[in-house]
C-alpha cells in the first residue's frame, strides 16, 4: 500500500480548516444576535436560531471527522492503517482513497 500519511495530513489540514471556519461562523452568529437582541422580530430570531443550529450541527460533524482523522493517523503510526477496526480485514483501497480516515470496511458499516 502507498504511504497514507500524505493523504491523512491533507485530510487533517482540511478538517482543521473546516472546524475553524465553522467556529468563526458560529461566533459571528452569536455576535450578531448579541448586538441586536430584538425580541420583537420573532421571525428573524427563529431564522438566526435555525442558522445557529445548522452551523452547530456542521461543526459537530467536522469535529468528529477531525477526530476520525486523528485516530487514523494513530493507526498509521502503529502500523494498523487500512485495517478494519471491527473485523481486522483490509479496507478496500478505493474506499481509503475517498475516505482516508475510514476505520471500517464496507461490510462492517452500521
Ligand atoms: Zn470490517
């Protein structure tokens, strides 16, 4: 197998950037609501609430994927990269190409 570290490093940088972007976006939303705590505009308030929930959801997902990538880097360091954490069989190369941090083979996906 090719050395996966380059792909993992790329994925890690990408995930970190995404988390940073979303944190920034969330902070901007919090700031905009702090500046105009206007209870009279209910419709607007719920839009902001919806937007905040959406960004928060994306942020949680981005953090999880960053954690997955860290775990994959750990596995690479201990020589178990590319092996399914459930059944121990090799994960298909095509799958790892799309998802370098994949921890399970297709058969073991929930
Ligand atoms: Zn498996």
